[in-house]
């Protein structure tokens, strides 16, 4: 019963926090950077520009980490003998 009460309190706190978030449109940050450097990027679509130009190193790093995790799990599970 005590765990249910704690869980309910945590869910209510999370719901209150989510309801107070500001979901208004903001044209600052990455959008402002993209618009101000439009000529340098040379990609007309915002999503494509972010994925192809700015996030390529982040995506490559994530792929390397995923490969390392899979290889480590394979070796730890005695599959690499």
C-alpha cells in the first residue's frame, strides 16, 4: 500500500510538471542560427539540414556506442570464445 501511495504521488508531481511546460513556438536557438546561416548550409529543408549538416557527428557517435554495446554484450555472454 505504501508503494502505491508513493507511486501515485510521483505520478501526480510529474503530471503537474508536464502541465506547466511552455509549448509556445520559439524562433530562437537552432532556428535562428539556421536562418542566419542559410547561405552557408545550402540545404532548403530545415530537417534535412539538421540531420545532414549538424547532427552527422552526433549520429556517428551514437552508432559507434551502439556497436560497442552490442559487441561488449556478445563478449560478456560468452559468445566470443
